[in-house]
C-alpha cells in the first residue's frame, strides 16, 4: 500500500515497524462541545484507513485522545457553572453518540489528558534535564530553536516561522518561537501539582506523552487534519524526538480542508455546523458517504445540493441490496446453477479494482465508484423477473456488503415497517389488478408514489421501493 507522507511530500510504500501490526495515533477532539463538520472528516477518514488495515489482516493499535483540559474547556465550564471534568464527561459521551452514528469504531484506547498527567510531567522533566525546556515562574517552555530540524514537517523556513511568532507584554519566553509545555495555575483554574508548582499541561505535550505511553517511542502513522501540521504536529515532533532520540512517526497523514458553500467554515459567517446539527437533516451514513466521496487529501465542499446527491447515491447502493433481499425470500435452495458461477465470477472480479483504489493512498472516491460498477454488473446479470438460486443472490449481497464494510458503509439490515394505512392501499391495488380494474390500480399506484413508495410487480410478488 502507498500512502502520501506529509513529511517527505510523496507517496511511499507502507512498511510497518512490526510485521502484522500497525501503530496509529490520530488527534481527537477537545471536548467542550459537540464535534463539528471539520472534526468529522479526519475521524471518518482515519477510521476507514484503520478498517482497511484490519481487512488486510493487520492487528491495528489505534489511539485517539480526548483533550479534556484547555482554555476553551475552562471558559465553557465556568460559563455553565460546572467543573471541567463534568463538561468533559458530557461531551465525551456525546462524541460517542455521533461517532457511532457515523460508523466510527472506538479506538483501542481513548486516553484523556487529565488521566495521563504523570506521563506528561515525566516527559517535561526529561526535556528540562536535556536542556531543551526551561521553567519560568511556574510555566515551562520548549526551546524551539535548539531543535535543529524544527519546521521539517511544515516545510517552512525557520525565518518565516519566526515572523509569525511574537512576545506579548510580560511574556516569560526566552524566544518568541518557544512554546508552552506547562502552564502555571491561574485563579479559578483546574490544576495539578508538579515540580514547578501547580498548573496544567499545554496542548502539544499531551499527544506526545500519550502516543509514547500507549504505542511506543516510534509509531507507524500519526494523522489529523491539515490544520494541525503547524504548530501542533511540528511541536509534537520536536518534543518527542528530543526526549526519545529517535523518529516520532514514520508516516504523517493529513486530510484536506472542508468548506461550506465554497466558503471557509466559521461562526462569524453563520456556516458553522456540528455533526449533531447535520444529523437532524441527513442520516449519519449519508454524512460518512459524502466525506468518503472525495480523496481525503483534496479539499471538499459541503452544501445541501451535494448532500442530496450523496443521499441519492447511497440509496442506489441500498436499492440493489434491498432488491437482492426481496428476491432471496422466494429463491430456490441448492448450489449455483448453470451460468450462475459465471455471473458471480464477473461480480467478484471487481474486488481487485476496489483494492487497487484503496492501496493507492486510500482513494475512497475510486473505491466507491467500484461499488457502483458492482451494482451495475449485478443489475445487468440478475433480472427481477428471473429465477436464481439463493446462493447466487446471497453471495452477491454479501460481496457488496463486504467491500462496503471496508468503507464503513452498507451495513444496515433493518426492514422498513409498512404503515397499516399504506398496506391497505397496496392490498387494494393488488385486488384492483386481479379485478382488471386498471384505472383504480393506476390511481392507487400514483397516490403511493406521492407518498414516496414505488411498487414493482415481479414474479416473486410486489416489491416495495421507498423513494423518499
């Protein structure tokens, strides 16, 4: 498999540190609110990468943290009159509601910053001992310029990075480029005891400490949104490689930005949406499908028009599965009959194309296109008015769901319950057809169509297709 490494800016063959195992760390949310559209993209993308590795037989150790203490957490908790811990607990639970809806698997470990203070303090102590960090009135800063490779991930010249740094009035930094590892306690803030007095960790240090604790000093893949390249991931590299004396991650993966109606998402523009907001209008699986319909490194534009297209496209895939389900109910038992093995072989030939897309830097857009090619192949070779064995129909369905499952799609099996009133109309139409009252049958058919139900007459009976 080839993956685009942000560090080298090229596609590289993926070779794990340990054979048969993948060590992945992906930056998680700061849990002060519901997570938003921009957060959802990396969560879905790197969940899909994890799924693909597992599909290939790897043992994946996937760590995704929760930042459960920072300035936003403290501010929101104070405004609500609750503790930072209570705020974190609430929105970690809400994270899992949305994540489950989106088909995002739970990580092997979901560490919280507040539960790993000892590991964070230990890492900071190591950096101080090595002369790369210093304490100033209870704060601790990293000596950025002492790490000679600083900027190697963002590929920005050090002079350019210096221009973006500044020292505020009263700042205790030795240099504008230095960043906080530990922040001294302020009035009304949550704090922990440490060798430098009471305080709390900075944002960057927590990921270094938790990746080191749960995965080791060098990991295979570190991932997140493109916005994290600088300064977050750049700072993680400086901290980790200074402390451990070895590479932090062998592959750095970053997804592209997401816009809303071709504009950058922001609260000031009124186009800021949480996933919980969007899920009230679109099914969670439609959101996931939409996110995977573009290559993960490309920017993606969110709009109602594109979401409606994603909804219709996903429904076409499910229509194929539902049609197969309908035919399975009345299909004959027994092995594949003459010609059916050839049909099944044609359908399964698409697996190579699907895998090729996934192997090429996780090209989920092309992989989804292959699913539609499979559906087309099934529709061409398996007609609703034909007779087929259950084995053929089940095999086609299972194959489509197998590849869909790699993407976290097409796993729903719920049978839609028919409202008693609608069932009466369907029965009335069936009776009208028996009575050869075609005008009445057509009238009922049109009425049902307005209600989002299309009826398809087949040798196996009437198939009900939901169009809304």
